[in-house]
C-alpha cells in the first residue's frame, strides 16, 4: 500500500545507492509511514517526503592538525543540518574512524524524529569526523577539536545549530570545542553546545541521561505486560557513557547486569556489575582511551570472551549501547531462544533490518533507539533552556523531567502504533509520532 512511499523508496535507492546506512534508516521510516500517507493526502500534496529526506544543508570541510611529534594529519569534517521545522538543528558530533557522509546522514535523519518525540523545540542535525581518538594524547585531541571548530564555528549558534557529544565526543572534547568557539566568535554563547561542564553551564544529569532514559522507557514497556526490572538479568553492550548510565539505573531498579563489551570482546560478570566501584571503573576505562573491555575482566576477575558480542548470554533484557547494526539476525534468534523479553535500543539503529523483521514476528518488546535513547537529547534540550534562563535545575529536578519525558515518548509511540493499525510495534509508533509533528510544522511553514 501507498504508491507515494513506493515511489520514494525507488527514488532513494536510485539517488543514493552508496549511502547504505542512510538508505537503511530512511527506508525503515518510509515503510512505517505507509498508513499515514494512505490516510492523509496533504503530505503528498506538500511533497513532505521528497523534502524530509534531503538535508537543508550539508557542510563538509578539511580538518588539518599536527600530532605530538610534529607530523601533519588531515581528517574529514562534516555537519549535516537536516531539518529545522521544529527548532534549531540539534544533534551530536561523532569522532570515529568509520564516520562518513552516509553514517552522518542516517544519524541526522534519525535525530529529526527523535527530537520531535521529545516534544521540545529542536530540529535535527548531526556532525563529526573520521578522526580516531583511540590512543591520542589529550594535547592531540585538543588540537584536533580546535581545528574542527575553526571551520564549524561560523555554521552554528544557539538559535541556529547546537552540537553535542556522541561516540568519541564527551565532556573533555566539548570543553575544547567551546574554548575555540568562544575565541573565534568573540562571545560566550552558552547555548551553542550542550554537554558542557557542570561548572560552566552544563546540565546536571546530562552524562546519565541517555542510559537512565533507556531504562525508564524499558520500564514503561515492561509495565504494559505487568512486569518490571526487579530480579531481571540484563545484557548490555559497550562500556561508554550510555552503557554506564543504563547499568546504574537498571541496577538501582533491582536488575542484575551481567555483561558489558568493547571492540575487543565482552565481559561476563556472574556477580553483576553492581557495586559502586565496578560502575565507577567503567568511567576510568573510557577516560583511559584504551577502548578495551578486557581491562574490567582483569581487574575484577570476571570472564572475558575475546572477539564476541554479549548476545549469546541468557538474559531477560538486552540493551545494545554500542553502535549501529550491532544486533544481527543470528543474535536476536539466540536471544529469543534464551528467553529474552525486552530489547530497548540505546545505540542509534542498533538492529539490522533482518533482525527487526524477525523481532516483529515475536512477542519480544522492542523499541528503536530514536524513541528509547531520546533522553540524552531531551536533557540537552533542558540544558538549552537552562542556559537561556541563566539558571540551572538540581539533579533531582532534571531526573524528574527526564522521567516524565520518557513516559510521554513511550505513550505517544504506543498510541500512534495502535492508531495506525500495528499495536505493540514501537518502530512504527516512533516513526509515525515523530513524523507527524515535523510534517505538520513543515506544512504550516509552506515551501521551504
Ligand atoms: O544520538 C543522540 O541523540 C546524541 N548523540 C545526543 C545529541 C544531543 O544533542 O544531545
């Protein structure tokens, strides 16, 4: 059904055959929108789909920098300003060797719908570089950030485009980026970046927000089946900021988290990653820049499975917190066989299309990252508000607002899925609910 969607998918495949991740993300959304297009012809008349898949603007630039030995390096810098119907472009910066235009377009596209779901006034964007932070000294990271901002500064602003962190960009990098922004723009524009230090305008709870948010969302999904995190066994992938927040909140709610992972393999801790010392060690692992999960196993005497992902572990809840396409068909089959009941995505587009198709045929509660990981950017939105007010909420106030936002996102996804004929399908629900707010704003704003 929906010739309009068929036509759009054909056109995308023809125009961007080499943009694999962008095609994956945009086709998933278009498939969800079929019943919406069938029901309301205004979107086709206003060419909303043709417009929403093309970024309003893409900036690509050279990032030259010098290492500690005086050697020259050049990386690619990007900022994809995808959609500003709801507010200034908003989304993270990713520094990772895999970064290319396709990956940033997929992330920017997802961000439009995610930011819409938060209910806050934020458009969608994403940026970054193929710079590899692994093994770099702090001085090298600083020089890279300064060079990156030397071009980016003229394209951003608190009412224009507000970057933040993502993989490879945390508090330290945001600090270096802000230092250079201030110098070039000759203004301390607090709201131009989010994820700032909490002593200089950063929101309390921003580091925790994505991980806490995904657990709040999962809690709502479990509640639809009269269930909770109490006594559940949980597998988490990754050990960065998002994984850290998810481990903390799931543990607080009575679950036992038994895995974390890195590019080198996964850790199985039968006793649970549950003590404050173990949880705090995750931050040390990240700060070390080594990118090795094995460090945890060595320190706490846990099992380490080199070169493997944690999805072969029998658990009740699996929370992918690492990167795109980290859950394949074989992984979800294995999880299902071992009795998993919920898979809330924390990384963006954690699941391959084949794995997602498989999950739709089961009764496993599954939510897409754009819904369940929206707590991060929602708290960035709260940071923007606090900066405008020259004011800051306390941790418990931010946490409470985050919790309410996650409950609301769950409710809008659930209701949209029901209203458009696929109850329980959070992918369709998130895509439809996210789309409607953006598309209606685009209609209101005319040809632009
Ligand atoms: O994927 C994401 O939502 C983020 N990396 C956070 C974006 C933000 O602006 O806080």
